[in-house]
C-alpha cells in the first residue's frame, strides 16, 4: 500500500500484551496504512535475551521511527536498569508529552480538565548517577543542563503555539535548588521571550500540587524537569479518573514512542479485565504524529462515544466489562 508506515510494537509485561492486542484490533479496524513489526522488551524476555532491552528492539524503533509500547516492569532497588529509561536514552526521546483530559461520564472531582504535561526525559535525578561515598552514605546526582532545558522549553512553547494553547507554566524548586532549577528557569524564560503570544508563569512544585488538586482548570501547559514531571503527571492522571485512561508519548527529533502512563498492573494481569483506553489514546496521539488525522479523530470519537453511552466500562471505573467487550464496543462505534 502506498505510504504505508511500519510501527514497532512492544507488548511489554503484565497487562501489556492484553491492552496491546485490543489497541491493534482497533487500528486494524480503522484500516489505516500501518504495518506492525513486533519486538521484545521487559522483564519477561530477560531469560531469552539476557537483557530487558534487546539491541534489535532499539534498532527496529530507530529504523521505523515510531513505536507503540506496552508497560515494562522494573525491579525496585537492584536488578537491571529500567527498559523505559534505556529506550529514552538510546533514542534520545527527550520529551515526554502527556495530555490529561476529562473523559465523558467518568465522575471525578473536576470536569473540563484539559492540561498538557511536558516533561524533560533525559537528565535530572533520572540520570541514575548514584554512588556510595562511604557505607551508609549515598550520593545521587541531579544533572541539569542548559542544552536539555532549552530544548524542552522550546518543545513546550512550540507545542502550545501549534495547538492553540494560551499559557506555559514552568515547574521548579529554584527557591532551594538555586543553581540547577535556576538554570532550568533561565532557559524557560529565554525561550518564552520568543513566544510573546503565550503567557508564561513559574510555579514552585509543591504549590503546583496544591493548586492542581484545588483547581486543575487554571493550568494549560506545564513544563517540568524529569522527576517533578514524573510525579506531577501521575497526580494529573488521578484528576481525570486514573492511570487506565491517560495516554503518553516520548518524542525525540526523529523518533517517537507512544505508551500509556500506567504500569504492568500485576494484580490484574492475565485476567482479561484491563482497561485499554490509555494505550488506545496513545495510539490516537501516534496517528496524529503520523499525520493520519482523520483516523485519529475517528478513533478518539469512538472512545468518547463509548464513554458517553456509559454502558460499557472496565472494572477500574466501576464497570463489569472485559477488555474484549470494551474493545468490541469501540470497534462498533468507529
Ligand atoms: P501500575 O500502573 O501497574 O498499577 C497501579 C494500579 O493501577 C493497580 O491497581 C493496577 O491494577 C491499576 N491499573 C493500572 N493500569 C490499569 C489498566 N490499564 N486497567 C485497569 N487497572 C489498571 O503501577 P505499579 O503497580 O506501581 O507498577 C507495576 C510495574 O509497572 C512496576 O514494575 C513498574 O516499574 C512498572 N511501570 C512501568 C511503566 C511503563 O512501562 N511505562 C510505568 C509505570 C510503572
């Protein structure tokens, strides 16, 4: 087929294969010009490859330029480094983009939440530079650079401009980390001056958390360093009904990996009851990124329609539908 794009599919661990199968069914039903190339990553493939991120998986994503990924498990303390962090570093996926939007008929404390979290993905405490100084004392290095801060600030303002957003809020703790977060803010201010049509503000991260739970509608685009972004974006997911609903993308100069923000959900894995909405919405972001906009709107519309009808929903949202029943409903609504 002309202009067919190949997407690397990484099922991942736990509920990954279940929500991925559901999402690929919907993409196939849309009849978009996509081909799927399945590659492995995660804890469940370590025995086979001796690593949770095989070289051929990274090579495939580089070659295809785009991947749809299920969650991969990480061992807390010890064990292999996270496959996610490895993928982001090796592909230089410097920007994490997470739209957080209210879903019809999903009752939460707020309606009309519509914000975007743009998180720097490559440095900060996530550089994983830790060492034992003497037994009982560990040093963990927070790295902030002008280059990465400017790049993420530019991504956030560019995104705001292209998507009709009005305000960018830089999230920081520069009152305490005057040098590192101070540098991040300097870069945001500098880039912000190139976008006079977009309002720029700065919010201290603890105050931001309080403001978000009081009234999330006062925010538009948030731009953050890596660690604050990790925490704030899960907080934001909670504002619209939880991890099963929120999509995400990790974007670099030429490559993008789309994935839900939730983890492997070991407590429900293999039961066929996981909510595939977050990965499906990540696939919608992928279709937009591939410029398949009509298909993206159809898929998004079908998801909204199913939630709007309120009949079919999975257990995490108080319903009794299985992953398959939910997916059938989405395909019927396309
Ligand atoms: P989790 O997101 O896996 O689960 C938290 C809770 O949310 C669980 O009760 C789970 O059942 C529920 N949940 C999550 N997704 C759901 C869905 N789609 N449908 C219904 N319910 C859902 O978080 P966790 O337990 O902290 O992490 C488990 C593993 O996942 C860890 O190894 C962690 O490192 C990994 N993880 C991976 C990613 C990723 O690959 N992007 C992200 C976060 C966590």
